[in-house]
């Protein structure tokens, strides 16, 4: 099997660009980045609220 050469990666890149287009890839990466940020904020908010019971009173 071996490792992939530069030509293999060039062909894969060309196929990806043909399928998704040049404008779609940055948009997709931006969506993924915003999803990760929202996930991290949700985790952080969950840690902040962990000291409270479901009715909002401090434990």
C-alpha cells in the first residue's frame, strides 16, 4: 500500500474542489468553527450552572 505521494493529494484536492466549489469550502469551515465555538460556550455555561438546582436556587 505505502504512503500517498504528492500526486495522490493533488488529485484528491482537485476532486474536492470540483465537488464543493471554491466558495463552498470556506463557508463549510466557518460553519464548523461556529459550531465548535457554540459547543464550547455550552459546555462553559453548563459548568457555571452546575452549582444550581433545576429551580434556580443555589445549592
